């Protein structure tokens, strides 16, 4: 099943503390759907901002909260269609 991202821009980005949930709208043979990615912004040794995808113990509570918010957002926007 092939999927296509409808836009290079996310549908929305949610944040809780230092954790981001980026929600993307995609289309497949079965129609539109949403998917999310999680990241943790950080500065590398040169001072440039990067997005990490591993989470430490202190990140997990925020990760749980933003995952719940993402689920609620995706459910609400899926039901609207």
C-alpha cells in the first residue's frame, strides 16, 4: 500500500515541555489519514539545533502527554471528515 504525504508542511505540531509531536496528513488507497512523529530538539556541539528521536527518563512524562494530545487531535480531525 503506497502512501503520499499531501504537503511538505505538517498538519500541526504539538508541544509539551521539550517534546514535539508533528502530525502529518497522508493519503493512501483507503483515503486520508494522519500519522505522527515525535522529537526532542537539542543543540549540537556547534550550537546548531537538531531533532533527536531518543528520549530519556525525564522526557517520558512529556512524551506521554503530547502523545495523548496527538491522539485527541487526530481523532477529532478524522471524525470531521
